[in-house]
């Protein structure tokens, strides 16, 4: 599991590959291969969120934000 390091100077390919492989949701990894452009965009956004959260945990969603019911 990746341990975030605040103030990290450089992000390498191995770090991003590990995050995509081990931390991103399975549906997002599969979603990148789908023909639907909206699904691909949502999948890419989910994977990007995992990478950003790992690099800078404070960049995640505001914990005071209430989740919306679906």
C-alpha cells in the first residue's frame, strides 16, 4: 500500500502505476476500455481522484460535505 509523502517533489511512473493497479476501483479500470465516452470520462475521473488523494490527502473532498442520496 502506498504511504503518501506530503511535499513530494517528483511523482514517477511506478508510483502512478501502483496506484492505478492497487488502489483504483475495478469498475474504473474496466471503464477506461468501454466505448461510451461518458463512462470513460467518469472512470478517468475516479482514477485521477485516487492518484490525487494518495499524493495529497488534504486535496480530497471536504469531510464537512454531506453526501447526496441517490
